[in-house]
C-alpha cells in the first residue's frame, strides 16, 4: 500500500507494454509472482533507489521499474502486478499476462514462497507455457528452514526444466546467484527444456487440430500451443491483445475459425463444454504442481504451520478478532498522540525562530509591509503550521502502520471485516483501502485499484473519506485534549484522548459500512463479489527497512504534497483576512454570511469558513479558526492548549461545539488532493462530485441531528 511519486522518467511506450531501453544492450526482466511472496522485496533489494513508478497504458494499475547493473550488463527490472494466475480474470492478471507475452522481456523471474511452494507453482507452470526464458526464485528460504521445510532446488530445476534459485531477499542472500542465472539466460541462451503440462487426451487432440494453423499465423512470436489452449478456452481478452500488440486477428481468419470449430466438436463429443474445459486445464496444472512438490519438497514437521494457525485462531476469531483490532488501533493512536507532542513543539519553535529571522531580513531590506505579510505571515506561517503539526504524527503513525503490514496483520483486518462489508454489499478488499485512508485518503483512493468490480471500486472510492486521514487527526486530537481529556488528571489524559479518538474512528468505520449499504441499494446496485484472500505467514518485521520506506515513500511524499497545496492556501487566507470591505475583512464577511447555516450544525460562521478554506489541506483548519477569532490577519501561535481553549470558549464554544466540529471533521468533503485523485482514478467529474457531495451531506445531516437533539433536551 505504498504511496510514491509518479515518475517523469523513461516509461512505457504509448499503446504498448514495451519498456523503453536507454540503449540497445539493456536487458528487460519481468518480475512476477503471487502476492505476499516477497516480490517487491526482491525488486527493492536489487534496484535500491534507482526505481520509479507509473501507470500501465490505459490502466489504473501501477508498474514499478528499476535499474540494476550486474556483470557489466544493465538490467531494467519491471515489477509486474502480483497475481495468482494468468487466466486474465482481473486487470492485474491481464497486465501480467500481456507483459510476459507482448512486452518483449529478455527473461521472466517468477518469485515464489518457499513455505507454500505447491500453490505458487500454479503461476510458474502457466508462465512456462508462454516462454522458456524463465528463472524461478524460491524466496523466503529462511522461513522454510525455520519451519523445517526442505526444498531440493536441483530436483526442482530438473522437474521444471529451468534454473531454480533459493533466496532470502530480506538479507540479500542468494540474489547474486539469482542474477547469475538471469545473466546466463539473457546472454548465453542456455538450452532449456521447460516443462509443458500434458492434459487429457481429448484436450491434446483438440490442441493438435488447432495449433498448426495458429503457428503459421504467429510465426514464432508467441507460443502457439498456449494460444491454442486460450482460444479453446474462449479467452476474448487474449484475442483483443493479439490484435492490439501483434496485429494478428485470429477471429477473422477462415482457416483458424474452421479448425477451431473442428477442435470444439471433438471436445463437445467427449462432453467437455467451455466451463468444464477450464476446470480440466486448471485441475491438471494443480495436479502437476502437486506431483513436482512430492519429488522436490519434504517436511520434517507436518505441523509447520501450526503456530500461525494458533495465532489466527485468536486474531481472526469471531470473539477476539474485532476487539484485538480495536485495541491495536488504540495502541497505535496512543503512541502517535504521546510521541508527537515534543517533536511537534520542537519543530514549531524552530520554524517560528526562522520566521523571526525572515522578518528581520525583510525589515533590513526595507520591503513594503504587504510583501512581508504575504510571504511570511501568510505563506510561510501556514507552511510552518502544516509541517509542525503534520510531520511528527505522520513520522510515528506511518512506520507503526507499516510494521503491522510487514508482520502480516493487515490481511487479518480484511478477514475480520470481510463479513461486515459483504453485508453492506461491498467488497472485502475495501477494508484494506480503508486502512490506507488512515494515512492519506488519496492513498486509499489509489489503493481501490485492487478491487476488480467497477461498482465496488466506486463504493470504496466514495466512502474512503469517512476514515480520517493524518491531516484531520491533529484537529481531533487538539479538540479532544482541550474539551474532554483535559477534565481528568494529567497522567490519564493521553489514555482518554486515545479512547475517544478510537471511538471517533470506529464511528467512521460504521458510517463507511452504512453509506456503502445505502449506495449498493440505490445508485450502485449489485451483489458483493467473492475474492480470494490469502493470509500470509507471520514474519519478523524489518524495522530498518520499514522506517526508511515509511519516511521516504510515505511521510515525506504526503508532507510534500500537503505543503504544495498549503502554500497557495496561505496566500488566499492572508489576502481574505487583510482586505477590508467597510469595517470588516472579506473573511469576516464570508463568515457572517455562513453563520446562520453553521449555527444549525452546532458550529459558527468562522468554523465553517475555516473548513471551506481548509479544502487544499485539512491541517490548516484550526490555524484559520485561531486567526479569524483573534482578527489579526495572520496565523498566530499560542503558547499552550489552555490559551487556545480560553480563546475558543470566549467565542462561544461549548462541549457541543467541540463534538460537532469533530463530527464535521470526520464527515465532510475530501481535500483538494483527494478530489484530484478521485478524478484521475474514476476518469469522471460526475463521480468526483458524488464523492464530494455524499460525505458532505452526511456530515451536515449528522451535525444537525446531534445539535438539534442536544438543544431540545436542554443539555447545551
């Protein structure tokens, strides 16, 4: 669930899946494998920082490319989407298949998990039907040894007919041997004899009828036997790809059409219809994988997976799964809240010290006051608020959340919540995209690409904003601390803040499920689709790698994006606060216009105006409120939360105002970056507007109900 910069470097050729080579000697290597086998770890270990990401042409699925030099050869490693097969049942499978078939890679490295090799061989055998330039990487050898699983690599290589290399990518063990095999297969063209799965006699007879005519048309550009199998299977996506990439229209060829009818007559004569044909093909692949593993894999302990299952019996159980999940969420928030205070104060002190230096410089330079106001009091001070408030929580939250991902817990969250999303007629993978939204809603929107169903993907995109991003956490934490946790003793304030914040998050999850249910019964009707959810083995997290990845790929990237939108926002805020019409600033006029409506929601005009001006970045909502109340025309720094609470109370804030501000912060329009991401992912302004409107209307309705109920009961 990484969030990284989009590349502006060499990418994929338009309309094709061919990677641009800097020079003709570059070797393109396709890196394929099932999800959760360490494929990305192999990729990152080899390429380091020499990588970039982009999108496949016409697809919203990312590709990652990296450069690696080995034995005087330049390699372009292409990390294609993780997939369980090449049957093209999803966008990821289609892209993986098309790149191996039509992307002209010099070799394919298939990464497998040594602890569940039999299942992984399903993909290996399918790739071997397409190309002989394959190196099989048996990753996680260390985990296999720990579980006393013995893999005879030589026997496995003999069975598959291609090089097989054992690796532990986390520590770099075996990667040189892997690249040696890649070097040999791309330079010396060793004589490999890859295993070809043999099917039922009837299927083989049908293939023999069809293959000669296919071979004549393809002219060795693609394995004719495999294409024949796909044609008999009725794979329309492959026919389309053949026409797009090889300009080969099999459907319009009379010879092929005649042979296809003849081959299907043979199949139907034996009672093998279309659905049964695929079942038989898949069954033979699985049987072949089982047979290979019996010869190459042995188990000293047949209960090698017992520990993981015991842990899952607790973490994924109906009784304890949800409570433990909420408890872990509490722990992450507690560490984030308590750990962010001191560094946030230190950063703020430093940045405002720099501001004093800048002010001194402008005074020395004799610049007009408005220049100092725009650049320092407007743009710089806004950026200082965003950085000091946002950076410390992100620097703590992202690594903690990534550790849960690295140890293998996030798929358990999806498992625990799958039944709830199914009842809401949504996709179980939405639980994972929801988790991504905790760090950044834009990242959660991008993560919705893992959902194959367009209907369910839209539901996940529209409802992702009900999970508060890292930019909204500071607002909630400050309000909870001032108005609720502040009434208890100091040692317990962090604990109370954590519990209340977790309660708000749980409310966001409940609203996500409720709105998903409403959408699936109205504008996005449909039944939930099934999906395969793999629960990977629990693994020892790589703390160093997690910290580096979290800081560079996530924290700094999200911070940089927030800064880029906060700077112009600071300019607009300063202008509105300093240009007066009559006795009032433009900001005050706007707040006065919004005040009657805001009162109905338990807010006031300045609060609602702060949310409007906070559209570019949620982090600046509280600073705008402070600036508006103090009527200074610039963002101000208060020495303590007590001073801030006194300021808010003096302007009419009560506990009801605090509750409504938190509810509206939880449920209101997505920020500007998220809206742009929604437009990019949906390719539709209509769905972007829907994604903007639904959380906004929900927040308005919920705040109105709460405020009205409290007032009617005379509690405020």
